């Protein structure tokens, strides 16, 4: 490889590394509890371990209630997401693998390939209809200080 190609390659890699460090937008809503887009459901989510590790497969829990707060079991939930600032999706295809009762579901196969702002999107389908919700999270691979809140147990 000649010096010009090496220089271009290094410049490209530097640019990629810098874009991985983009700051999240100011005022980004990082709440772990949200209403779905049409207010059909209330959804709460968190990493099962209390934080989202980098480069490792891990699980999340999601809890869904009716708009009135009643836990909902038997829903069909799909998971998607990605990094809006980078224009790419999740590097894996996470899925709900188990119903845990009391409106709680286990999502396995989650993985974040770099630190930064990620979106986690849930599409929920149940007797009340289909709706969706998007959560923002900042991934740095370390437990949050103080510890991440636990899902409410009812």
C-alpha cells in the first residue's frame, strides 16, 4: 500500500472514530417509562443487568400496562432500534423470548456496538390494538450512577 492510500485510510478511520463520539442532542428525553404513540399502552423498559454493556449480548425487560395501568400479558412485541446520528440499526435482532408475568417480558439478543445515543423501539400488538414507542438511551458500557431504577413491581 502506498503512503497516499495509508494516509487516506487513517483519515477515514479517524473520522469514523470521531463520529462515534458525537454528543446526544440537548434535552434528549431519557425516561424509562413512556406512553405509546397513540397512548394505547404505558411501557417501561430497562436493561436486565441495570446497565447496558458494550459489545456484549444482554437482555432487557419491558413492562406493558393498559392506559389505565393494568398489566398486560399475551402481547406480541417486536424490537428494533439503532443510532439516529449514525444512520444504522442494531447489530443484532433482539426478540421477546419470555413472558415473565405481571405485564413483564424478557427481550434477549440486545447488543450495542459503540457508545453513544441509541434508540430502542417497541411495536406492541394486543387486544387494544397496535401501537409503538421509542426510548432513548445513552450507552457507555458502565452502570449508571446512581444505579438504574428497577421496574415497578405491582
